[in-house]
């Protein structure tokens, strides 16, 4: 029973590692967001300065600048966010996406078709 004395230490170290990884992920996400917003702000400020200066700017250039500044995928939800319940079987074995199931069904159909052709050829 000498091994049981280490269980609290293992749990504490696991919890601390998990918290530190979560905080690191939060910091990286915040840095990426900050950099993206700075880039958008600089693009839009440059566009504003060009418009205020009175230089002729083509509609195409304005559209390009606006497209660079807009957030891609805004308002769209990723497929991973649709399913929030993750079971242990998903953790251990992974999830089957509809695309994976369709591909395997297609391969099975092709295999069955090939076997059917071989049987017909032997007959």
C-alpha cells in the first residue's frame, strides 16, 4: 500500500498541468485575436486615410481592402461545435464523421461489386 501515498500528488500535478495548458491556450488565442484585430484596424485606417486624402481609389481596391479586413467565417459555427457531448468512446476511439461513413460505405459497395463480378465470372 505504499503506492497509495502518491495518488494525491499525481492528482495535483495532473490538475496543475491541465490548468497551465488551458491558460497557455487562452493566452495564445488572445494573442492571435489581438494580432488579427490590429491587422484589420491598420487595413481600415489605411483605407480611411486614402479616402480622406482625396486620391482616386477604384471600387476594386476598396473591395479588396474590405475583404482583407473582414473576419472570415464570422457567424458560422464549425461542425465540432454542433456536438458538445463527448463520450468516453469518442475520446478513446474517435468520432466517425458522416464523410468517413460515406467513404467506407462506398468502398464496401465497390468490394461487393467486385466479388459479385468474380462469382459471375466463375459461373
